[in-house]
C-alpha cells in the first residue's frame, strides 16, 4: 500500500510539473508573438506565468530553451489545424494536384484564424539566428515542421506519378524541376507572404486596398497554375 501511495504521489507531482510547464510555454508564446523575443525578459515571463523567477529557471535554464519549446508548441497547434485537411478518406482519393490545392488553400484561413502563429515564427527565426543556436538543439522543432513538408512532398510526388502535376509552364521556360526545390520555393514564398501580412499587412493605408486573405489566395492560385 505504501508503494502504491508513493507511486500515486510521484505521478501526481509529474502531472503537476507538466501542467506548470505547459502553462509557462503558453504564456511565453503569447508574449513572444506579440512583442518579439528581445524585449521580453524572463522576469516578465515569470510574472505572467504566476511563478517565481527561480522556478522558471528550474524548468528552462535559458531563454533559448524556452523559445524552442514555445516553437514546438506553436507548430503542434498549427499541425492540428492542417490535420483536418489531410486526415480524411476523401483526401487520400484526390489526385496529387488536388491534394496540393487543398493544403495551399488552407493558408488564407490559417492566417485569418491564427495570425499570431506567423508573427511568432518570424520573431523566433530571427532570435535563433542571432543567438547562434545549433542545429542539434533544433531537432525536435524541425520534426514539427516536417509534418507539413512531408505532406507537400508526398502530394507533389503523387501528382507527378498520376499526371496531374506536369510543371508545363516551367518546362516551357527551361526551368530545371526538382521536387525538393519546388517544395521549398512554394512553402518559403507562401510562408513569407503570410508572415508579411501578419507583421505589417495593414501598416500603410494603401495596404487596405486588398485584404490580406485575398493576396494570399492570389499567390496560391499563381503557384497552383505553375504546377499544372
């Protein structure tokens, strides 16, 4: 009985610790997404998370460690959004082109529903670059990104095999086609635009002439046309 009680207590303490860490990560994510990384201090994070600074450092010894954990959390949330687009029997029956279309057409809605995510990733990339964080420390973060990259690459491969993706306009211009290059070009250009909209889409009066979602949708249409 004593062993059972001790085990129960240990599990309760582990659950409490996990809950505290999750709360810290969520509070930190919101701060970083709104203010960036440089101006947010560990003291401010501790205050918003309602814990002592010493306790915060016990969980995360550096701001870099906390930033990476926030980034993993951010991508997990975003992957949940995309999961609704590819975890269906209908998705598996689509041609490669239609799969790419379904994934890319999700971006305007992703921006509308979670603009904060795209700001966070922009600030995170800049912070990690400035801090010279090693690739080894980013391995778990990269795993989160690989969910979306795997989907896009698989759809491109399927489209090439079923004939729904031919890159005809690119071939006509003698552009060399490599699947991974197409993937990076698509995702980097689309992600950069969405980040731009999230950071300063309405900063100037002229920017209000075309809504951000319309601009993102137009870029998606241009990309899709180039794949036919």
